[in-house]
C-alpha cells in the first residue's frame, strides 16, 4: 500500500472503465495521522487532503500550508453551524452540506468573507438513522434550496452502510446527481474506491490504504 500504489490502482480502474486517466481526484484522508505520516505524503508531491474535524484541521494545516505550496484541503466530516466561519477559512472544499440551516449559515458567511468553498451535498443513501446526509427522496428539493441561496454546489457525496454492497449506493448517488445536472461524485474509501471509480466517482477519499491504520486513541 501507500500513495503510489493507490494512484496506480486508480489509473488502471480508470482505464478499465474507459475513463480518461488522471481524471479522478485522490483525497488523502489524513485524520488522526501523526504529522510525520502527512509530511511523508506531502514530500511525495501530493497536495489534496481530507480531514473530518474542523478542530483537528485547524491544529495542523495552517502550519503545513506555510511549508508547502498548493495544498487543497477538503472537509469530509460533519459540520456544526457554529464552526462554519472557521471551516470557510480553512477548507477549499466541503463535502458534507446536508441541511437548510447549514446552507443558510454558509451563504451568509461566504458573503461576509467574500469567498466560498466548493460544496458537495451529502446524501444518506442507506437512510441510516445515525448517519448525516439528506434522504434520497429529499435530495432534489435540497439541491434546489442551495442553488436558490447562490451556493456553489458542484456534486454529491455518500458514505454507504458498512454492511451493504457499496455499488448500489454509488449507482444511486450517480442517478440523483445526473437528474440534477451535477457532475461531481465524492464516493469510495480504502475498501471500495475502485468500485467507486468504475461507477463514476470524480473524488475518492482514501485514508488507511495510503497512511496505514489510524491511531484510535
Ligand atoms: C475516514 C473517512 C474516509 C477514509 O476512510 P478509509 O477507510 O481510511 O479510507 C473517507 N471518508 C470519510 C467521510 C471518512 O470519515
């Protein structure tokens, strides 16, 4: 495993699926990784990273940005309304827009700050109670709400249920995106990113397969 191995596997899947090679963005998910692991991947020239907590990202990425040019940081975890300002200052892309209150807060602060990250709307494709995301049946309406607010929505994101065939969820996400004219799909993690690429992912979020197992403490 490791960065170059994952890149190779993404490219061969792009090939197999008849997609243009290099089109899929690899987001290296660095949450809970020690700094030396992140530096190791930065030193290999990779610049696109994902974090799932605003607080953790605020502690490590401003420093890395000073040392390395061209970093693109993605928020892939839940966003509380009271952390929106901090998130807008830290992240280039947010993958977890999932409710009207959050959409309003982002719109208001984006206007105040004069810039807004690109946004993915998270869809709870498995309709799991404990999971964030809009329900599939409410996705079209919520996308329209976000567009009315003038938000730069670029695509959809999902995290399939752990015990189900991920492909069904990837296909459903693609269908909802297509009927809403959205071209980007954030889907696929360490265990299923090749399947996601085959089903049209434009962004895969890969952590442990690049960095090794996370520190759980
Ligand atoms: C942690 C996380 C990932 C990466 O998970 P791995 O299995 O380590 O690749 C991807 N997406 C989200 C939303 C995550 O929280």
